[in-house]
């Protein structure tokens, strides 16, 4: 896998909120995501990830990613980032939402199996 894997992962997290077609572009139809979040453990498939995308679009006026690191090795891509949001109630103020660490296996140049942990920002 060339450095394209890093580009795919970063582009997914940068644009999945703002582009309704991004899931089809970056996410494999048989994708799965195992997510340890501050509210518990979730296993998600393509349709559940799609639902989360719609929910985020309804709750936030804007979302920006700040990537701390992006590493690719042996067919795996790891990303460490923070999401910053502007709420619908207060679109003038940006605040950190959560910190994330995720690793992805790619298949057919799309995100296939992901493992993610997150913690709410303070």
C-alpha cells in the first residue's frame, strides 16, 4: 500500500461530516468499526456509521479536524486527532469536542476494519 492509505484515512475524517457522498467514496460497503468511547463500547457497520454522520450534521454547525499524527505500516493506518466543533446554538465559538485514536485496515482502497478510542475534550 502506498502513502495513499494515509490520505484516504485523513480525508475520511476531514470530510465525512460535510460531504454526504463521502461514506461511499471512502468506506467499504462491508466496513466495521469497533469504538471504545467515553459512553461505552460500540460495534458499528456501514449503515450505523452513516446514521452517526447524519446525527452529527444535525447537531453541529461546523466540524474541524486537527491531526496530531498519521502513521502507515504493514497495511494499517493509524490516526490521532481532535475534533473541534461549532454548535448550532453558538456558531461563533469553536470548542474541542473529543480526542480520537483510530487504526484502519483498508480493502479495495477503502476503510474496511477500524478500531477507535475516544475521550471527551475538557
